[in-house]
C-alpha cells in the first residue's frame, strides 16, 4: 500500500509538471496566435512624409486594408523629420500597438524605439526601407532594389540608343555625356539602387561610350539627402555651370526618383534645354506628374513599383503575426547589421511613353483622365 501511494504521488507530480511545462511553452505570442486576443488590435503605421505622392498612397492603402480586417490603425506622417518620427513611434508604443509598420526616414535612428517595442512584445515590419543596426526587426517587405537600379541604368542606355528595346547593343559608341544622381544616404534602398545602376553602367564608362563630365561617380558625392527635388535641382545647376559651360551638352541623367527628376528637369530647362529636347532622364515611383512628363516627351522613363501590392504584402505580414498564420518570405539577402531580416521581395517594371497605357492605365494604377 505504501509503495502504491508513493507511485500515485509521483505520478500526480509528473502530471502537474507536464501541465506546467505545457503552460510555460505557451508564450504570450503563442497565446495571441491561437485565439482572438488580437481581434481589433491596434497597428501603428509610420510613414516618412506627405511631400511624396507615393507615401500618401501607401499609408492610406495599408490603413484601409488593415481596417477591413477588423484592426484599428494609427497612421502618422513625419514630414521627413527624424525626431517627429521617433516621437510618433514612441506614442504608438504607449497606445498599446501590437505591430508597427515603419517606413523609416533614417534607417539607423530608431534603435531605442525598437528596443522599447520588443520589451512590450510589439512586432515590427520594416516597410520598403530596411531598419538597420537593431535585432528587433521581425520582417521586411520591399522591391528588388538592386534590380531597380539595373532597370534604371538599362533604360538610360536604351534612351541614349546604346541598347535597343530588347537590351542588345546597337554599336553606337558615343561618347554620351551622362551625370549621375543617387538617393538619400540615410536610406538603405538608395545604395541598392545605385549599386545596381553603376554595375550596369561600368562597362560603358570604362570604354568611354559613357562619359561623366563632372567626374562625380561615388555614391557619397552624388547622393541627394532626403531625396529632395530642390537639392537635386541645385546640384544639376552646379554641374551645368562647372562642367558644361563651354557648350558641351548633357545627353543623359541617371535619376533614382521622380521627384529628383523634376528638380533636374527644372535646372536643365532654366539653362536653355528645350522641354521637348531634354537629355534621357530616368526616374522611379511612377508619380503622376512624372508620368505626364514622360507622355510629353520630357522625362524618358520611370520605374513602376506597384505599391498596392507592397501594401497588401505588409498587411499579410501583420495579419499573419496577429493570427498565428505563416508569414511568407522569399529572400534572405537583407542583413541589417544585427540579423538577416526575413524579407518578401516584389518585382518592378520600366515604364516609358511606349507602354504607359499597357502598364499603368490597363493595369488600373491610373485612369486615362488622370493622365490628360
């Protein structure tokens, strides 16, 4: 009888221990993923600025799609001011957000906020711009940014006539005078864009088919802080004054963003270039004004990144984390200096006057009336 009693006690203890172990394995995240504890959860959406058409669209689309799934949202724009974005994200944490979707102004300026978010059990999705130097970035969604740079450089070469529409060399040897612009040095994407572009152009620069009259080819020199059109316009004016004052003409300009392209065009037209006889100028984001400029024969190309799909991917990531569903990723190429951030990459397309209708209008991004 005594041995049976001892066995019963041991068995009961083992059962309690087993139940305790199961309970301890059920972390707060696991509990959240299993039930409805995150129904109606607050999601913070931190966008960099409202001065760019694309960020307005991105923020509004993410907000709309999250609210359609039953989540509450807090959408904030920081007007490209880092302290403002820091404060906005801190407020979202204080309000009890469960997930933060962050398109950062400076990818290295948010470590304290990310640490605070992690301490509170808040997940983070880096949106289109990788957040660097902190392990507390759960997912990242963006486009294949190196490929975007390749596409920009390839379209520049096509516009100059060095390549034909199929990408084959035409045999033209130039020389073609080209100037290079890059994006903001505090935006991780800017280096990917520029590396893709310069790797594509290097062969033609080395062979003197493409000549950078200013000699400015390193990223730091050609970067445009905050992607600012006025900064780009001023730099283009300086380039024209210093490197083209003897009557040499600019044949092409590598521009990484439509807003920068507008600044470049302003400088060129002020310097006497006819609006319909401008150099081959690239861009990115298919902003409405630049698409109209392409149709008018001013800007040559832009890179179309369907941010509707990017926003939907971010929403899928948020919903997956809050419901416990699998979060899809397709790249392990993005290391933020502290970890390889699981990433989902989307693809982009080159838009020129020849395919505006097919890609942007038939694809439903713009209506024909908007492009008039």
